[in-house]
């Protein structure tokens, strides 16, 4: 089984439970105006539910962040280029024409980061709250509709 398949299988098998009504999410440093514009468009297009988890209010409020199920799934748009993007040995997956860098975190959770888009978007998934490998479908659809393909200048 490839590392990608193993990660997606683990995500699919993890338990889920909704979180609180507000989640603390540190927004990324303020990106350049064009990237912030892509993120604002994405924020408006994001689904109300991801993997069966309802969208949660983030604190502080920001057009660069979103969360579902408390801190179960957290999105940050407009992050600086992750150093791991330069590593040719990193695992990735493409969902609805959006390429994602795949990383297993030390706490057992996962981080997915978009590549080949004008703004980098990071999605962190807590191990105990991840629900299924299809969770990137709705997020990828929103990203494909709002963040143009290309290489981010940030």
C-alpha cells in the first residue's frame, strides 16, 4: 500500500465528533493583496459541512481561516510556501483538479497543502476527528473555483 493510500485509509477510518461552537485559529501572516483576494473568494465559496462536520466560527474572525467540527478540520488560506513543497520525495494526491501535498503530523493528524495554485491553502485534520478520504472533495471544488492554477508568488 502506498503512503498516500495508507494516509487516506487512516483518514477514512478515524472517528468523528463535532467540536465546540467557536475555534481559535491563528490566521497566517497577511499575504499580498492578490493572494488575499483569492482567499476572500475562497472563504465565500467554502462548504457549510465537510465530512459531515458543520462549519464553526473561528476566533479571531478572518477571511483567511475556516473550521469545521470545532478544531477537527481547520483551513488557512494564504500561507507562505511550505518548505516541504521543494522536497521531490513528498507524497501528494489530486482531488477535483487540485493537487495536495500530504503530511502525517507527529500527533497522528494530517496536513494537506495545495500546490500549483496562486495561493497556498493548508487543511489540518485532527486524527480523532477525521471522517473519510472524501473530505477534500468539497474543499477542492471550492479551491478550483476561486484560486487560479499557477505558482504562488508568496
